[in-house]
């Protein structure tokens, strides 16, 4: 390979396959005494390292490619490593402000294990994190299955079902030293992040908004009729609980409803309301044409009912643009059918 050669490599900065130009090449070799004595007899060990210094032609970020070929008793072994490691499948640890230090440490170690392809340790760490959350929420049980069942009073049923599937990943890894598939671990991590966000962050963030700690700096564009209808009508179809939420807030006009009133209207707990809001926020953010990640603030506005910071003294109302759109869209489900 010559200087100036162009290679397609994943760029951590550009977040995709880009052209990289070869700037420099270095090589080194090593062998043991047995190979030196008789290199043709295929005994001993011989190593070759090739180092390629490359620059992305898009962003000019540099990387080092190390190719290592080892010949051990005539058998060839080959390894390629990039420095820094390519981040195509890497995860970035999220920040959970309300999570205590011990649980934060476990969560961050889980992410490190995943990024370093330590699949068994990653699965065991996920199980430990779930056990720690149950302990933090004073949920007891003879088995992890019982503890997960005890989370029912805090979580929507779909998250509990997902946690039961995840429990077997932890069991297999811990007791049988069976490494889960990378894609399964990634899904399990996403479920755990939803759990942490649900149990520790949503109420904190919502109360911060209601007290003016976030909303004053958050620039959210007014939604157009086209965007509102796209959010409501795109596939996959909007969930029934979200339809019920829109109907309850639409009927409350611009006064809105307290969190407790919304829960009563939907027939669920206040804690489960945050799950409905979180799922709706992800639907909004993933809708084509929505700029940034405004979440539910694109369609809802916070309502405060008095100066008390108690979480039952604030709630949500539909933005005027959303009420207007719903009033002319003639959705059957808005009438309760």
C-alpha cells in the first residue's frame, strides 16, 4: 500500500464511512529463538506489525490502524485494531441527575463493558443494576422474578414484561457463563435506561420545567398543523393511552389538568402517566420534520395551579395550535370511540 492511498473507514467524527488518506506507514517484526534457529521448519513464533496513519478527508480527524500477523508453529493469526476504537456500535452513557452514586457507577461500568465487548460482564452488570434499583425502591423478594413483579406498582406493564425477558440474560450469563448476543444486550441497556429515566428523572425534569428552571431557556417552535397531524397519524399508530391523554386534555380546554386528574381520566397511576408522556415524547422526536428534540413540550405546555412545589399542583394543557388542529381534524378517537 502506497502513501496517498484512499481507504473507506468509519469516522467517529463524521459518524459514517468516509474516505481516509494514508499519510504514513511503519512496520516492525519480532521472532523467538525457535523461529530464528529454523524459520523454514514452521516452529516457534514470528510476528509482523504494520501501522497505518490515516486522515479523514472530510473532517481531517486522524486515526492509527494496527495490523498484526502472528505465525505460531506454522499457523497464521491476524488481528486489526484501530486507535481510537471505531465507535460505530459504541454507546454513550447518559446522565441521570437523580440517580445515586452507587447505581450510577454500576450503570457506567455496564456501558464500558459493552463498548469493550465484555458481553458476559455487561450482562451481569445489568442484572446487578436491576437488583440495586429494586433495593433502592425497597422492593423485596426471594428471586429477581419476584422483585421485578414488585416493580408493577411503579412501572407500566410493558416495561415490566421487558424486564422479565432481560432477567434471563442475566441468569444465563451469571450461572452458565453464556455470552448474550450484542444486539440483545443493546436492547437490554435501552430498557434499563428507560427504567432509570422513568423512576428517577421524569418527575424531576417535569417539576423543573413547571418551576421555570428549564422552560425559560428552551426554545420550542410552535407546531404547524402539518407537523401535528403527522405526529398523530404516522405509523406505527398512536397508542390508545396517548389517544386517551389527548382526549382528556382537549376536553379540559386551556385550563389543562393536574397530573392526578390526568391519571384518573386515563384510569392509571401517576407514575404510569410519566411512561405515557415519555413514549409520546419519543414519538414526537422521531417524527419527520420535527426539529431538535422538543419532546412533549412541542404539543403541551406546563400548567401551575399554585406556588407550592408539590408535584400534584402542576400539570399539562394542550398548546392552542394543537387544540385548534384537533378541533378540525375530526378524529373518531377524540370522541371516545
